[in-house]
C-alpha cells in the first residue's frame, strides 16, 4: 500500500519542481536597431559596435 502512494506523490512533486525555472537576463546586449527604437534616433549606426569611429 505504501508503494502505491509513494510513486504518485513522487511524480507530482517531480512535476512541480520541473515546471519551475528561472530565465536568464539579456546581460545588457541589445541589438543596435532596438536601441535606435528606444532612443528615437534616426540611425542605428552610433549604437553598432563596429561602426564607432574615433
């Protein structure tokens, strides 16, 4: 009788833990086009890492 109760309870607990997950953040990397949209700029060129001229 105990085995019949332990297996379903274990499955329920395993399902509950499996459904919980954490998503990783973007780590600050946003595409230049998205930054352009957010700032309202006309060009994404200043936000592209390979386009910065010194």
